[in-house]
């Protein structure tokens, strides 16, 4: 099973898309409205594309109007590069689109600041495309592969920003990545291109910039600067200056991270529930990771009460995090039931 695979629960009616591989036995599945659940692989079965072709679309009359109107969960991630061995010296580079978007793609190989074009075209959803042949003997001389893509889907769907990645294959991770490639069904050195924490991507100095009205305001923390503050004599370890836009700079208490959506972006009224939850969880993950890197031992996430989805997802992630000693409800006299204290 891979990121982007559409799956069905064996002992339930839910269907969804795999969004994360938690460990060799457990995966994360998005079932609706951005809501994800951890599921054992043994409790899932992949849904083959032939199923729809053979049996047709589900009978809408057999389900309730509410179920019939429910939008299908779209696979947001699942873009791979697969290096398929032809023999002991030759490899074929395939691109694999395991998402529910069509990708308008261009691929090139960069050497000495010059690009050699390899492929340009549309890679349909759940499709593959061979784009290049390489020699394994010249592995160390391979250039930097550059991938650019626009996402497209018919009808209403969640907008995705253009994709841009640079990939430099490194021997220590490349040769450990051999597995069955999605859709292709062949053994290949398989690298997920839209994985954010990949060890083989090149730092990209080109970014897609949104206008001030479109771009959500997301606070960021410099862990190096934070550690210097912590180690400096007489430093105020409770506070950290968080860079904001030029029109607004503020000092935030690091030990209290407010995840209320109106604190994260002024444009929340234009966002749907899934987009708001994604932004809140991304902010939670970023602050937690940077606090761990900086040696912080405790912090409080203020998530509010609401419908409980944000609190539930935060607690689920904390329960599986290897660097968390414990977590509990924060002081009720100060936060009510809307905050969680985390001990790292």
C-alpha cells in the first residue's frame, strides 16, 4: 500500500485515501472532510480502478440523499519517481501519478545551471509515464532532476498550488528505497516526490508567491535563534519574537501556541472546514517539531472546544510521537477544556 491508494475498510462502510504510512503495519486514511483515522493494513483492501469500469458507478438510489451528496475524498498526494531496473546496469525512470488530479508536467535534468529537457505533457490521474533511461554505472554523475507540475481536476475540488521539486539521488537513501512501485506493479527504486521530509530533495530557492490577500499568515520559528536565546544568560526563555509580515510583527509566548483559526490567518472566512483543520494541524506540527529541536520541555496548545476534531487529532498524533513524555488537559482555571499541555 502506498500514499494515494484508494482503500476500503474490510469491517466497515468507510472508503478513503491513504495519506501517510505510520509504520510497517499502520497507515493513516482520510475518510471525509479532512478527517483521518489510523488503520491496520490488514483491515484494508485497495480499490482497483477496474472495479468502477466493471460494475459502473454506485447506485445512488440505494443510499440516502445525504450519502449520495457527500463529495468523494480526493487523493491529494501520491506523485512518485520510480527507477525500474532493465538489467544490472540500466534503469528506466517512470513518473507515477497516484493522485486524483491530472498533472501538467515538465521534467528536466540540471547540470552546471543548464537544463536538459526530458519530458513535457499531461500525466493523467492513476497513470504512469516513462521519461528517461539511465546507466547505473554513472550514478554519481547523474544531474539534478527538476519536476514542475500544475494540478487539474474537473468540477469542484480543493485548489492546489503548482508543484516544484528538485531531486538529487543520494546512494545512502536511494538504494534502500526498492519496493513495488504503485500502479506499475514492478520492483523499482521508488521515491515519493511530494513527500515534504524526503532526505534526497534539493533545497529549492524558487517558490510560488501568493498575493497578500490569498496567502494565509502562518507564524514561523527559527530554532537556531531560539536555542541561542535559551542558552544566553538572563534570557527570557518564555518569549520568542515570531517574524510576521512587514505590516504586523508580534511577540508570542512560545509555551502557549494559540491554534484558533482567526489567530493563524485573517482570511479564514474564505476557507472550508478541511482547509482550516489542515492549517491548524500544520501549525501544531511545526511548533512541536521546532520546540523539540530547540530543547523546549513543555508547551501548551490552545485548540478550543468546538466539535472536538482538532483536539482529537492532536491527541492522536501526540499518543504516537516518540519524543512526547506525556500530555494532559492544561489548567482549566486558565484555559477551560480547550487546551493541552505537552511534556517533551
